[in-house]
C-alpha cells in the first residue's frame, strides 16, 4: 500500500519536518512535543521514507541515528546547541526510544507506514533486535485494527438505519452498491503492504477457471488458491483437531483436499464438506469424494449452506446436527467473513462437549509484525465470541529458496513459523 503521509518536500515545512525526525531519533521529548504542534507525526523523510516512528526506533541504534543527523542542518536542534543533551539521550537507548514512540503514537503516528526499505516501524524494531519497542508497535497495531473494525461496524449500522428510513425503490431499478469488504485481503492470504495489485474477491474467484497442478491450484490470474507445501500444516492441524476415530467433522473449503484426506484417515463417523467453486466440485466428483460412504458434500457458499444445516434437525435422533471438529479455509474472503463464521455459526454447529475447531491462520503472513498484530486481534475477537484459542508453533521452510513461488502471482507466506490455532468454547 502506498503511504498517504506527507513527504518533507515542501520548503515551508521541510525544515521543521527534518527537525522532527531528528528530535525523534535523538529522543528529545521537549523539542518533539513543540514540533508536533505544527508538523504531522506521520511525516516522511523523502530519501529514506522514515517517519518519526522509524527515526525514534532507529535512534536506539547509534549508527542508524547518525545517518539521520547528517540530513539536518545546524546540529538539528529546535533550540540551537544540543551537544551535551545528545550524549545523555544516546545513553538512554531503548528506554528513551520507548518514551518517544509512545509520545508519537499519542499524536497520531501510524503503526504500519512503510519506509523505502519496505519496513514498518515494527519491522525495523524486529531487525534491530529491540523487543520492547517491537511489542509496543504490535500493541499499537492491535488498537488500530480493533478501532477500525468498530468504526466499520458503526458505519454499517448507520447505513442500515438510513436505508430503513429511505423510500423503497423497485427492485429492478435499485442500484447495486459494491461491498468494499470484498476487496480486502482473503482469509488465507494477506498482500504485502506495499502492493498496489488488487486481490481477487469471491465473485471473481468463483467465476474464474482454475488450473489444477500436482503441487498447487491457481486461478486465471495465477493467484495461488492452495499449495502442497501446506500439507505439513494441514496434517498437524488434523492431528490436533481430530485425535481419535469416529468423530463428526465439518470442513469449509476443500481446495486440494489435503485436510479432508487427513480427516478421512481418522475414519470419522460423518464428514461434511462445504465447497463453492464449480471446478473444485467437479474435481471432487472425479476423485471419488461423492462416493465415500461417510462423506456429505454441500455444494455452495458456506454463508448459504450453514443456516440450512443449523435450522434442520438432521442429526442423530432427529436432533440438531453437531460436529466434534470444524475447520475453515476459504479463499478470496476478508477477515470479516471469518469473524462472521465464528460469531454467528460455530456456536450452532460445534458440540459444546469437547468440540474443537480451527482455521488456516494466514492473516498478515507477509511480515512478522502484521502476523503478530492479527494474531492478537483474533484472540480478542475469539474470546468476545466465547472461544479460547491455543497456538502451536509449526516450523515453515524457506519457501522462496525452494522455488515454491515460481509461477505464482503473489507469495502469501514469508515467515519462519506458522501459529496453528485450536479453538474451544471458553470454560
């Protein structure tokens, strides 16, 4: 994503902007507070792309700060001579940087702005080995993402209220307003923050022809739907979710059939699969999934299928159909879809007597700070919905070195460890 922050190029603001960057790098709180009255906390250096947050974090490393000092004339001080003060603040190290970062965040600094090195402030803190600063940036990201989610919810409520008050327009003349949610990242992929290439939305994905290759499924734009390197993750997920035979299993999103094959190896009592893409359904029929005695294939979007499963008494002894295990792995859907899934549907589908469920945890997997932010957001949202989550770390090899991304439009995983979720009802 391209930054909307003002670069320090306008002569009328450039000098103060440079002073703000250096005050941040020197952890000079007095000058910083004065400058923040006139200079945005998200201003960026035109050469490095550094924001004051980047500068404050880099300032905990003397060699990094020196490169910023060279860009500011007259010693870089708001008040003139700063030589003695500079030595004192350099000795402060990460502790002084922490106070500076907190001040910047209070004044509207943005947690995920990118510099010219394609690093957020959190990425920089991680690379420089500054764990306390890194954790502060993660927490700032969590607060920002939760706030954005809440604002979006309020906006939708306002829109719904306004719609209720408006005159009803005949259906054939009602304009179709696009859902902006469809253009967000899918639940199993997160684009690089610097990417301007639009992600696929679900309608375009479901109408796209698919290419089935031995180690992957690609859509018409070479977006990867699923890849065989995920087998280790799926195998481990199935082992933790379904540790015994004879369980009732529901899987949302068949893809290459990796986790469904793992589930089948446990000899489940029943195994329901929800799949929406016509090409995947045709492939499932060719591969004999429809003929398996304990498998039920539901053709369609989970949003349309699951309500009918919950409403119908089609389970044992004519009771509700409940599951011991549920797994969710869809493509071209935003995080809000996953959240709707566990907010609205899991409670009516999962057996509260030992039931457990999981999902492919790929949100923000192009960079560690985003992965950690979205992991914490997930924990909070899951708890609010009545679930606790246990994470298991699974090592991921260097996929780029193995050539996994050759021929793929957008790598969706760049991290060394996958955090595998197993969710249960709280208590």
